[in-house]
């Protein structure tokens, strides 16, 4: 298959996905980017968001909490702390965590170092709920 490349999504605990795909869309720190086979190599940081891979009529969406991407002509590695698929979302647990994070965020000023970290956690949790509800993907 000339148009495929290896995509690996890796967390500190395990390899979440290792699959040959035709296309990838990922949330770069400076904006969303797409990858096809023979892409110019680059390394970038990732922000919380959705990762979508496609291959023929098959596709799957993950919500990630940020991390790093290594893009090569024949492979892409996404190194993240967490990668969640729709069927993995525990809605009640995520709602409780989101409420706690939003309360914490209210007590922080934008210039405080922790503000960005908590804001990204809120975004990651909200995206999980959207994925579980079928609004992301």
C-alpha cells in the first residue's frame, strides 16, 4: 500500500495504537495539522485535542491531553500522557473531574503558572464528554 504510514500513539503505560493509516489529523500547539505518507519530517508539541486517523472507509478518534509528535515520511509517533477513545470515557467520573478543575480554575489568575495547566485539563475533560456524546469525531 503506497499511501500508508505507521501511526503509533504511545503513553507512558503502553502503546495505545500501532496501525498503518492513510491520514492523520492532530492538534499541534500552533494549530491543527494533517499528515500523509512522505510528509516532511518535523517534531512539534501537541495541545489537548482530537486525533483522527483515517484509512479507506475506516477512522477513529482519540482525545489526547497534549504531548509531542514526531513526523517522518513513513511513520508518525504521538507521545502523550493520555489518549482516550469514545468507549473508554467514564462520563460520571469525567464530569466530577471537570467540576473540580473548573472550580480550581476560578481561583487562579491568568498569570499564575498553574493556570495554563488547569485550563488544558478543563479542555481535555470537556473534549472527552463531547466525544462520549458523539459531538467530536
